C-alpha cells in the first residue's frame, strides 16, 4: 500500500535535514509504530507520508512516497481525503466546523459520500470513539482529549485505508488510549494500513505489528525531586465550582498552594484538569504554559525567547545552566517555530521558569516528548523553580513524582492518584 524510498526532508530555514534516508513498506493489515527521541523527524515523516509537506512545506524533499504506486504528494485534496486519514499532534489545528456532528461529516462530504450514509455514520462514530452522543454539541465544549478523539474519528469518516496519526495518545487518559489503539488494530485487521507516531511505547507496542525507530538517543540524567518545606502561601481555591452550560465540571473544589509545592493532577478526559488550571491562572503571579507551546513563543530565536521574561521583569538568569538543563544547547540560534513540537515545548518551559513565577501551571507537559526528555525536563523545572508547581498529566509515573498528587473525579478533587 505505502512505499517509502530513501525519504528525506530539509526545512526551509534549517542547515541540517530533519529526516534523511528513510525507507520502508507498509501493507494493509499492519500497524507500524514509529518512535524515537524528540527532534528525530517523526512528525516530518508522518506529514510526508500523508502528502502534506510535499505540497505545503516549502522545504526540500528527497526520495519519494508512493501510495498504491502513486506519488502521495500529487493527490488532489478530494482524492487525499478518500485515501489518507491524517491526525496532527495538536488536535485543535484540524477543527474546521462548530459542532461534533458537522466535524464528523466534513471529511465524508468532501469525499462526495451520500448524505444518507453520512447521517447514519455520525451517531455511530460518536459512540465508537467515546464522544458525547450530541451531534449539536459545540466542539469548544470538549476537553483536549475529547477533541483528539473527535479529530481521529473525523479523519476516518471518509473511509480512508491509510491512517497516519501523530501522537494520538498524547492527551488521552489510559482507558481512552486503550480504546483507540484497539480500534486502530481492528481497522488494520479489516484492511487498513496504520502508521502511528507515539512516545507511550509500553502501551502502543501491545497493538503494533512492527516498529520503526528514528534517530539515536543519548540517555539524559534522571532526577528525583527533593521534598521541600512549604513556604509562603501563593494561591488558594475555596469551594470553587465551574460549569460549562448545564454541565458542572468542578464542584466545590478547595486547594491551598505554598511556595515550593509540587502538585500533580490526573483524571479522565473531561474531568476538569485544564479547567482547574484555568482557575488557578487567575492568581497574581501565576504563569500558565498551555498545551500548545506555539501560544507561548514569539521571539526570533531560542536565545531571545529565554532572555525575554527575565529582561522584562528585571531578574538575573543563569542562561548557560538553563540551556544545559533543558537540552537546548544546539538550538539557541534557531527560530522556535523551526523546531519539533517537543523541542518547542522545552523552550516554552525553560522560558517560563526563567521568569521566576510564584506559581507555574503546566497542562500536559509530557506531550511530544520522549521518555528520557520527560524526566529530564521535569527535573529541570523542579531545580529552577522556587515557586509552586501544578501540572496536569496522563502519565501516572510522572504524576507519582509530585509531593502532592491529586485526581479529579465527578467534579471533586481527591488526594492520591486513584
């Protein structure tokens, strides 16, 4: 089905190729797991296999990608939607309509499927992907994890037989991750070819039929956070509640945070983790780092990004130490937008701690990071941050490293991970 021959790609502003000399075949019935360290070219490979960078990347392509013997980059848009289902790292980038039903119908309509079959498929897709059975619900009312499931379902609605997914588990809770992987494996058994880029290897390997590793990785040091004595109080929530329309997401939640606190939040998609972070973000001195690092980055180079906050606030900064601890030494003169998503996230986190916030709020800080960089990056945050840290994650091992782990369930905040 898919043939990749000596494939390479150099981004327009990059000195070195993001990908070079990759070759493999992917047949119907297979689920290929692609993994490797952050910045090894996994997302570049996924976009080339979907035919996107060839048409819109602006860089230099070497080698070729053939889908059933045809150049995938030459497919017309209406053809591509029938042949290839692509899911990007950031699910919100792919939303094109206002409601769940319209989103699920869009790709099928673009492919010219009959209206009757589209109408029948929408409620079925909602149920199969664990989404609210409300076609008219606004997409803005979904959690990021629910949005990710919606985008996956929508991308497949035109019946494409090649499925290319870039970190589809990044924002999913463990149960939803299992369900999605099982669904992808079933589609492969039914004749689809699936390529999935993922860092959550232990889970993904249970469903993959083959693996492709990109790049080489030098292990980074692992750091266990040192317990800290609580300092001055920096934030308080007292019986806080929050509703989205008629739906109560948080119900009388209370939380006190002190300088030096390390707090993790876990819970299923839609439990209210991002909402709780949003309430804490109203605290004076709080600094939220959103799930999408591009919302935090605006300087021409990584070096300027790291220096911007300290200069604005008049704080000294140990730039060399931050650069080393966040593994940014080779990236200082690069434009942040030219980096991989995982590298951009590390830049955003490093820039945030350099400003010395009293309260740092991180929403899914493990997304797009290989396991070694997850450990090293969160260790660097812990070392450099004197204030309080609250982070939401689906990585239970990472959540367990926090001195104060919490889980959200039925609108309430409870101590512990379960």
